[in-house]
């Protein structure tokens, strides 16, 4: 491998030797990451544990919404067009809240990138989390880096076959749990688990479990760094969103070079020549989950997980040299050190991050206001098109409408439906008691849309234009809250 000038990136040796005429494809080299302990490894374990517990067990958390309503705290109820999140219920017409959440997630990702580069990739990305878990199983069943490398070159034996079967069995079990947990968010979890166990679940559930099991098994068990380097678009996108003040995992070239063994460094210093702190142990390389040598500079394969920092700090402590040879630093400080200037304290709060913070606050405020002021009832009116109006035998004119009454509350509610804009018109709801001039009583079941057939009739002695603007008003009899919907009354 050789460095690409100006970028610190690396390209295959074949391409480096042959120039532009070299092949553009490099066969994958199996990576055997070595285990490491330290601050950043502990952070990753903590996030992995919390994330896994939430993902696998959240579907089983209960939330009482009332009689005949789902009791699952987080549920995507596709059959009834609802999304439940604890005390919040989102209806199909409120899909804009999901749009807002996606915008918030994007701005948050941009902010994370502006603060510390690919910190999402290194700590929170599902591909990273599940790969870490699969690697933990691999080390437990087949040993650490050296053991796995030796066994990979040896012929199959009873021991290696047994270890491989155990490893893949555990991988498949976790992948299966992953797919199974996902479908539990779309149906009542305890009920669906029982149906799955007795082979009575819908076919779609088994299909999606199979798809997600296979994808988790392949991506976390085999593809691993290939997903981060080749399949994921974020490394390409984030490069356009970062700047020289973002923190990235960085090798201190001014401290580490010229690198060499402890013996070589001692001889150089005895001769009065400069010697760097890097002992060229390559521990930073062997612990990297994507096989990057951070000493070569910024690399698209680096996911900023910080494991090389833990490995280097461990070595520095053993050899009696200061830690921090590899650490989070900015491109601006790299440039300053190269020019012999002192490094500056990282500027977390700067125009770029303030813009992202302002956007996050603005979108959050807009969504919060929209949610807290959203109506607890709704009405929709659809005029029949065939026929547009009906002339009755006594000369009166009738229009028919389909009215949908929305009751998003978890209890039954009494409404009154009234008509304005047509003083001579008489409103009636088919199948409901006859109302008075103030309106027609309507009872809506909890968390449902009630569909009504409504007629508006005008006496024969009233002369009307071909189209008259009207409004139907739905009023909550208990609270007085009301909502209106405009439409037209058609006449000959």
C-alpha cells in the first residue's frame, strides 16, 4: 500500500506501481481485530449494552391507554394506521411529525460530524454495534487475534470445527433475535411471540424475520468493514460537511516521528539525533476494526472509534512515555504544529455548530408547538359526485356528503354536528337521532374514525345559486372545542 499525496489516503500496491493503468479492484484482506481495553472501549461497551437492551426489550414495555386500545408502549399499528409512543398517538394525517423527526436526525448527525467527525460511525451506527457484538463472540469462541490467525491457516480439526459451529450458531441466534425483535414493534409483542412459537403468526412476520436474520448475519459476521468503506454513503457525504476545526482521531506526527523501536530511539538520542515516541509496535493497526493505519493520516476507512487511542496509550504507559500520541485533534492543530505553532483548544462552539444547534432548536420548537396545539378532534367532508344533487318529489333539493369524525382520544366522546352558511338547509345524519337547529348529536368511539352519511336538504320555496359555500362544524359537547370543514351545496 502507498499513500496518495496530499490526502494521507492509501491505495493498493498494484495501483501505486502501475499508476492509472492499475486495476481498480483490490481483493479483500481478512482483518482480525485484536481486543483492547481503555476509556473509548468502555464507552463503546456501555453504548452497545444500553442500545441492545432498549432494542430487544422495548416492545415488551406496557402502557395503559384504556379499554380496547393497544397496551404496548411503542407500537407501529399498520392495520389501524397508528403509531403509538407511550402517551403519544400519531395518526396517518400527522405523518409530517415523522418528516420533522427525520430532519432533526439529519441536523443532529451534521452537528455530531461538525464536533467530532464520524463519531456516529464509531459508536452508534447499528453496523458498528452488531459487528462489535459478533467480534466479542468470535474472540470468546476462537481466541484473540493471534489465535484466530493461526487457526485460519491450519487444516480443519475437531477443535476448530467445534469452535466454528459454536461461533456461527451464536451469530445466527443473535441475528434471529434481531429480526424477531424488529417485527415485535409492529404487533403486540407477547401475542406475536406466542404465535411465532406455535407457527400461527402471519407469513409476513416469518418473511421479515428471515430477511433481517440473513442481513444481520452477513453484514456483521462477514461484510463488516466493507459496509463502512464501500456500501455506506456517509463517509463520502460527511467529508463535504466537515471543516478544519472538527475533532478527528489523529496521530501526532510531530511527537511520533521518526518512529522506531526503544533500542533504536535510545541510540538516536545518544547520538544527539531526534527520535519520536512511536515505537512502531503497530498496536494501533491491529486493534482497528477496519484495518486502518492512522499514522498514515486521515483515511476514509477510519470510523473514529478511538480504539487506536486506547491501544497507543497502553503502550505509552508501558514504555514510560506520555500518552496522547494518538488522540482526538483538529486539522487546524495539525497544520499549526507542522508550522511550529502551539496547538489551540478545540472550538466546539463556533459558527458552523451554532447554525446546526439553531436549526435543531427551531425544528424542535416548531414540532413541539404543533404537537401541543394540535386538535383533539377532526372532521373531513366529501361531497357525493354522482349525483351532485337530488331534486325530490316535493321540489326540495338534497345534497349527500360523507363525513368522517376523528376521535384520537382513548375514550368515547359525544359531539354535535352542525351546519352554517345555509340558514334554510336542514342537516340530518343517516342512522342517528334527528337533531335540532343547533345540530345533530354524534357519538364517536375511542381512537377511531367514525364515518357518517349526511344529508342537507333545502325546501322547495328557497331559490339558490348553483353553488353555495357551507361549513360543517363538529363540536365536543364536554369541552366546547370545535373544528370546521368547508364545502359547497349544489342546486339546479
